[in-house]
């Protein structure tokens, strides 16, 4: 689903913020992505949702070599990816319900089914009583839950979450990761970036670790290594 080989990212003339990233995210897999603040977690996720192109290396998403994919074809790939951003990116002119319903309406989903699915999901994340409210009236944690609901409502092939539990208490954080696990069991590949090590330890999913701009070695089932691949002789 996602494959990086010797990927590096550099902004301007500065040092590489990511270097020699070798990574394979298989369909239906689940990974936590951890690392200190500034380690490059957000940049790595940005590469995965095609919001950033690498400075070097090979990058493939859904079987497409990104370097050879026409820019007009990229939006179709992005529509298969759900993203939970740190800054939420909710539309202030839409209420909670309409924010979450937006991906389904863009996809042309039946309105009755849309209403049922959105109402059920908002109830699950504890916002059933706020569905007609404007995002500006919600707390940071409530806005985070709306953003998560919007990202998962269409059951994307790949879900990327950047610090999705940073504004909620431990009980809600655990419940949200359980929601991500439900998506994972239904076939969605999930990558959750977090610095909450205590939360990660409550789950048995493999962990990717970024440190010093490099992806560190981790369990073999994650299919990841830290250094550059050697060319075949």
C-alpha cells in the first residue's frame, strides 16, 4: 500500500529532516509512529498522504510510483486516504454533522445512509448532543473527535492520524484508538503518530520509531529497516 526506499526530505539548503527511510505499510496493517517532538513524524505522514514529495528516493502509494504519477491523478489517490491533522482543519461554516458528512456527500453517498452513519459515529465518539453545533463552540478535545470522525466516516483504505489523542483525556484516547483498531479489522491500514508512550503500551500493535531523522529498527512484521538498501549485484 505504501512503500519507501531510501527516501529523504530536505527543505531548501538545510539538512535532511528525514533520511534513508525504508518502509512498507501493508494493506490492513496497523502501526504506531513514535518519536520526540521534531523527529519528523508529521513530515513522514505528509509524504504518505501526498502532501509532500520526497527530495530523493523511491516512493509508491497504492501501487503508483509517485514520481511518475501525473499531478491530475494525485487527487484520486488522496481520496483513498483519511487524515487526522493536529490542527483539526474543520470547516467553520459547517456544523459538526455536516463536517463529518462531507466526505460521504462528495462521494455521492445516499443521504439517508449518510445521516444514519454520521449520527451513529458521532454517538460513538460522544458527540451526539453536539451535531448541530458550530466547531467554534467546541472544546479542543471535542474538535479533535469531530476531525477523527470525519477522517474515518468513509472507511478509507489508509488512515493517517497525527497526534489524534493530544487534546483528550486518557479514557477518550483509549476509546479512539479502539475505533482505529475497528477500522483496521475491517481492512483499513492505520498509522497513528503519537508521543503518548503509555497509550501505545496498552496495545499490541507494532511501533515505528523516528529518531535523528531516521526510522529505527523495529519488529520484523513491520517490514522496516533504518538504513539505505544495498543495490543488488
